[in-house]
C-alpha cells in the first residue's frame, strides 16, 4: 500500500488502535503497480542451483527475490503435496500494464 498509494498501513493501524481519526491523502491513480508472490517448486526434487535468482534481481522493477531454500535442499512439487516455496518475489513498475 505504501508503494502503490502512499499510505502506511502500520501507521494507519496505530491511529485506529489509539482512536485517532485518520484520513490519509490518497492519489487518484496509484503511484506504481506492485506484484508480490511466493514462487512454488514446479516439480519435486532438489533445488540444485539458485543462481537464476541473481539474474531475476537484475531485471527492471525487481525489488527483491529472496531465496527461501538452500541449494541442495529437497523440495516438494504439486504432484506430491503442498509445493515448497522457492523464493519471495517482489516487483514494481510504473503501471500495471508493464
């Protein structure tokens, strides 16, 4: 919300908890588009190489791509159960169309 609309939700929550009226100034259009997700393992096996995350980090708009497994770790894909989260990915661009 802070990156998209300029509103700090932690601050707004504290105001609400303290009974302080809050009416943040919100722009008519978002300041930027934001996408955030956890990337799942597509198949079960081992996470041999995490170097592709470094390439992802170099792409425009990628704020972070944090690995959630270590190289060599066993991962579960959807064919065996709840997939393992491989990385935490956060991307921002000027508009949602980008």
